C-alpha cells in the first residue's frame, strides 16, 4: 500500500495492518504489527498507518560504518 503523509510517499507492507471485529476476545479495531510488537487498537486504518509512520520517523536507522569495506583508518 502507498500512503501520503505530509506530501511524502511511504510504502507500507499490507500485512502489517489487520482488523479485529467485536466478539473475538480482544478489543475491536485496527492494529499494526511492528518489530517492537503489535500496537492498537486504532479506530481506523488511517490512524494505524499514522502510528507506523510515527514509529518509523522516531527510530533512527542503524548504519554499518564499514558498509563498503572501509577500515576507518
């Protein structure tokens, strides 16, 4: 799925989002699965997508310093 947030295009893996209806043993609503665990419920999928966007933006990416074989000397 492609989503727009603040004019920026983001790719979301569609399997990260799921909806649970009433009567299934947990709170009904939209959920998003992240590396840190499942978050939710959210009232809408858009709200779940905004949460994922916030998580991605707030966690800096780890970079490998010698990606191209640099020795750092």
